[in-house]
């Protein structure tokens, strides 16, 4: 069948003419474009994963633990240890990446006739998952320096009365973190307007100078903190995200999750990784130091840099960011063009990868002078 394309299918109207999430997966020497951790898993952990997966394999004839109780218990223990707030398994829910957690939240709290707001530029999947779940999307404002203007954000919430409010801290792609006061002010506005669910997306929080906003869930049943093992745990390939919230939110997502959504292999692997939390988080300090080096060196070269609390740095400004992206790629370094006019984003890699990136952008600066 030639000449037959997407547009010829009986596709939902709101999906027509749209593109899928598309960070390019190119085979180049230095890949600094998807905010992954650059370090491979340590051998003792690889062996432990193999052991736990072998154990799980014996009973793959059975469905996995539908409620992932052991895994949620261990995730709760990790949060309690690091988040300055005690949580139990009843506060925690896990899914295949925090993207799936966010999708389940929008399935339960968004949907047709409902809306969600995010303060943009921010993580593009929030809007895409909204679209996929039939939730209307509202693009809220940020200041020129990419911080959230609390008064403007409160006005937007009061005006639109969204059902779900996304606050990404640290924010992707800008690296900007928010303080507890900002979350509290927006939570209050969201409760007054609707009430609505406020989701604090903390995918990068382990890299932040600030503490997690997790303690704010206390006494606020409409506040959710979402997390992932893709970044600080260096396990993007595992696909394991989780949330912490009032137990009622955990009950709510169970209304929409597919039964047995977390495979026994995923649960076994995540449990093995959690046994090695301290080793994995050891890389976080190294990456934070590399992030700070990238900020300092980019500024020394003459680029503008947005203050970053994450494992990546937004830098600019470029007259044409796509051409700049291509020139950096021509030198074997893949960074990310998030479509923020004038800016690109680079993930902190190994010292050698970062050196290669800095060399490429130094050359680009010379070209452009
Ligand atoms: N939230 C933010 C802000 C992100 O940047 C990402 C990944 N890029 C995610 C959530 C999703 O991560 P994952 O599904 O791998 O947990």
C-alpha cells in the first residue's frame, strides 16, 4: 500500500499532524542529550541483578506481584532515608518510568473535559501525556530567567482552574529548582480554584542544591511527588518511576493501572538496584561537580548559562539553536535542542565526555565571532 499514511487512518482528531516524543537516538561518540547517567552499572550490581532475575525467572509462569509490595516498601525506605520525611509503602506507587506514573495520574485526575497546567518551557511529556489522555493542556508562564513568577502562576491557576498542576523541580530543560514557598503558594491557589491535584515532578532532585519537597505531602492529600530511578540511580533502561503521596492517591492510580503492569523482571531488577543505593548515588556527587564545572567553563567561554540544580545545563544564546546543535553534532557530540529559542541543553557526562563537549562549543564560539 503506497501513499497511505497516518492521516488516512481513523485517528483521534487531536493526534492529527502531531509528532511523537523524539529525542534523536544517534550513534555518535559523545551522547549528552537525554539526561542519562553516563556511568555503566558496577559489576557487583550487575551480578546481583542476574541473581535476582534468575530467581524471578523460575516463577515467570505466574503473574507478578500486582501491587509490587516489596518494591514499594524499599522505595519508601529510600525516601524516608533521603527525603527528610517518613513514608510507608501505602504512600508509594511504582510504574514503568515516571512517565507511566504521570500517565496514570492524568488518567485518574485528568481526562476528557478536564485540564492540566505546566509552567513552560518544561518537560514536554507533561503536555504530550495530557494529550494522550484526552486532558486539555494549558501553558503557564515563566519569567525570562526561567524561574516561576508566583503571582503570575497563581493568576493562571485562578483563571483556568485546572484539574492538575505540574511543578517540575528541578525543571527540565532549564535546570531551575523551586523552593517550598512556591509550591505552597501554588498548592493553595490550586485548592482555592478547584480543588486540583498538584504534581511535583522531582525526576532530578538528587542533583539539586535544595532538599526534596517530599515533606510537603504531609497534611496535603492533593500533593504528589514523582521520582524516577532513570537519573540518579543510573537506571534509565530499567524503566522504574514512583510517586509519594497520601494513600488515597495510591488507591486512585490503582483504578487506572493495567493489572500486573510492573513485570517480575522489572521488580527484581529494581530491588537489586535499591540494594546498591549508596554505590549508585556515589556517582551523583561526581556528576554534580561536573555539572558545576560545565556551568563555570561555559561562562568562561562566553555563553549564557541558566542556573542548574539538575544533571544538565541549559546554555545559549544562539541566533539559530538548531544550526548550533548541528555544528556541535558535526564534532561528534550530541546535545539537545528542546525547541527553546536561543538555547540548547547538555547533560553532564564523564569528565572526558564533558571535555569533548567543551572543545566543540569553544570551536563553535570561535566560528561565530
Ligand atoms: N520528568 C522529567 C522532568 C524528566 O525529564 C523525565 C525524563 N526525561 C521524566 C520525568 C521521565 O523519566 P522516566 O520515565 O525515565 O522515569
